[in-house]
C-alpha cells in the first residue's frame, strides 16, 4: 500500500507543477536556513575540537567590584585568578588554565610582516583544550616555568609564511621578541573566543612583568575543566564564594563583588544578549528559549502557508476525493495518502535544502566574514534537518488531511461537478 | 440483492429540514436492470447514494446481498462499497491527470492486490468497453462517450455486484448515449450485474426490466 501511496503522491505532485514549485521553494528555503543556522550554532557551541570537552569546561566572565562611591567591571587580572582565587585549587577539577586575551600584533618573518592574533597561555591550556597537532607539540608547563621563547602557530599562518614547508624550528618575531615554532594546529574558528588565536606563546614571555603585579583587573581569562558535568554547580558556587571572601582593597574598599564561571553557551548567551554587567544571573536558558522561539516562528510561518495551500488544493481535488471515497477509500486511507503526499513533497524539499545548505556553507567558508570558521555538515545536522523535514511534512499535512476527511463524499462529488 | 425498507432521508441545516426521501420500500433482484425516474428534486440521486452507501438514511433498513447494513462506520462502508458497488456518474468524474488505465485502477488500489494483477484487471475492463487502444490517453484527450466508457470500466474493474449509474448518458448525445446503454445492457445480460440507473430518458428507461418512479421523495410506482 505504501508503494501505491508513493506512486499516487508522485503523480499528484507532477500534476500542478507550479504549485509544487512554490511549495518546494518555501520548504527548501526554510529548511536551508535552519540547517545553515544549526551548522553555525554547532560550529560556535558544539563539542568539536579544540573544545570537545565543552560540556565540562567553565570559563570566567568579567568581574565587578563596587563600593559606596565606585563600581568597576572588567576582565580579571592574573593576580586575582592565580593568587587570590587560586583557581587551581577549585574542587572537582581536572585542570585550570589562565591565559591572556588575544592581541593583534605584527609578526615578522624574514622580510615579511603579517598581522596575527596572539594569545599567551600556560601549560594547562593545552590539556583542557584538545588541539589536534598537525606538526610538533603543544606549549608545556615547563615552557611557562622556564620562559621558553617557543610558539605554536595555526595552519593559516604556516601557509602564509612557509607554504608547504615544515615550519618547526623556524624563528618568528613578535613585538621584537623571537620565538621558535614548536607546533602547528588547525585553524580555530574565531567564534570560539577562548581557544582562538593565530599564534600562542607562553605567559611568562610577556615583554613586561606588570601582569604579575596587577591587581584584580587585567586582560586575562581562565578556564577550568570539571571532572564531571555534575560537578559544575559546585565549582561555580565555590568560585563566586571565593570572590566574595576576597581580602583585597581593589583601589578602594568595596562592598560587593560579582563574577561567575560559566559554560561556553552561557558566555555566548551573555554576549549575544548584551548582558556583560548583569552578573547576578546566567542567561543560557533565556538564550535557548529565544532561539527555540525564533526557530519555531521561522518554521511556523511557512508551515501555515503550506497548510493554506493544501487547504485550497482540497477544494480543487473535491471530485477526486469523492471518487476515491465512492470506490472504497476510507477516511484513514485518504488521510494517510494526503500526509504521504505532503511528506514526499517536504522530503524532496529537504533534499534540495541539503544541497542548497551545502552550497551556502561552502560560500560561507570561502568568504572571510568570520575568520577560520569551518562550517560543515555532520551527522547531527543531517539528522536534525531530516527530522525537521519529516515533522514539517506531517504537521503541514495533518490539518488539511483532517479537513479533507470530513468532506462528505456526496458533497465532494457535487462540488467537483460544479 | 437489494432491499430497502422504510427508508427516509432528511437533510438538516441550521435554518430548515428537507425531506429528500420518505418511506421508500424497494426490492431489486439479482441481475435486474432497474431505472429510477422522476422530476428534478424527487430524490433519485439521493436514493442511489443511499443504495451505494455513499450516504446514510435517517431512518430505515438496507439489506445488500442478504446482509443488513447495521453500521455506517467509515471503514466498514468503505469496504462494502469497494467490494460490492460500482458507480457511474453523469459528469464522469475522471481524474484528468491520470491516464485511462490509472483511472480504472482506482477501485483496485483499495484492495489487497499486486500491482500486476491490478493492471491486468484494469486492462480487461477497458477491453470490455472497447478502449484497449486508449489506455494511455488522458481524459481531456477522449470524447465524452469515451470518457464515460472509461468511467464504466472503472466501475466494473472490481467486478462489483451492483452498478449504480446516475444519468450516465446525461452529458452525451443520443448516439453515444445509445452506445453506453448497450454496454450496460451487455454487462447486465452477460455478467448478470445488477444495474440501477437514474435517467430522465423514457426511451432508455423502457429498455430496463423495471421502472421506479419518484415524486417529492416518495415512490409513486
């Protein structure tokens, strides 16, 4: 019987080619946008290298200190993170890393100068983030301790300076400091702010040691890797409480301190919703809800449109419905037939959407809107897209099918004869 | 074959009630060719729809092939229609985007039947009505008479016990109408198919075994 439904469905689709084209266009465009959006979301927040352990990584937000007359919010300083909050002693963690924000600097190699984004890291950075090394090795705690002037570069920087030649052992210059290249990693998408850079060097190679004396504010971030996801609430609580117990006058005595450790999604939500200073709470759930509502509305509009098209088609097909019923089609059979027709239409639209999405993702990857993004299809996106397609087909077919099934065969035949 | 007892059909809208049929009693023996006549609005098509289980009576009993229709549940009557009844409509009601062969297969789709067997029965039906050479043509490519023959083939493809024809020659000229009538008579004579035909045409009605006359929803002869 399914084969019959499919044959009938295909013939129905071929009948009114213009209607089929309009419906397919709406379906495939909607699904394409959803799949591209999901690829972007997955690229930004998904568990992919170097953040395969993203679900166990917590990162610092801004810190805010306020008193009777002052209030200041800024990135935390190295001293605050290392010596006052003692991140390495937080409970239930596998590791803690402190690293600088990225800075744009000039990289000099022989007679060539290029602009790169540089990040200073400690050894634990390379344990928490799981970079895949194309060549060489990561920076280590020993490099940090001994202030070794070594660097890891990304693949794009290697190609710009060395082409296909092996860069290991070569020297590059950053702000007048020479660094020996010890490792090469794939490009990290710029959306992944915490691990992102073009060049990574040890923290202790900073030109000035001012960061070791700076107070609570600075230009640093930190990440910790929880042992288990279930440990995250405890780690967050301990961090916030340590901040509250801090015995440091800032520039002046303060009466409140705020700061959080958040997951990557929470950080992304805070940034997207522009809630930098609102450190009393997290915004991940709100972000998810906004995204879901957005996706829902985005799917709802073409679904309603398709329902309307299908409803108007029912009137056109009154005669056919009446005839089928006269010759033995039950309500259930007609409803199933109609839904199968609709699902087939949306499946074709889904296949087109996959093709369009793949094309759009290739264009995104070529155009440098977001540096080093590597938007791609994977099983999750495929599965998500496929599920949405089927759901779309069923939902937009159910109501018209139900209306059609309510059509009395005599009335249907009469309408069809008019 | 067909027995109707005390059949009444009332159509109810928000504003009024319409008595379409009142106290209809009718018996049709197997193999009979019956015509139903009456002025417009006398209930002829309603009677046909009720016999064909396309519509349920408001009151009364229907017995088809010795079995009383006790339930008008959708799946039950759909199965009975598929197995026992073939419809022929005045306006043919062919699906214009399906070929003649595909149209004729429609009743067979709703039976458990292989595709090849379905196709074979459809071909046989089309051959029976003399349209073997037109199986791949679409309805708009066929004349009125040919379309009605396709409709007849569709009605008989499933070997129904009863053929219900609602003014089958109403949209055809007298020559074509005569051809259609010959096909129906042939089916009745050779296959012993019971035929109930609504018609305005006295000449055609006179060719049937019996004439039932309706007036204002009542049987007058």
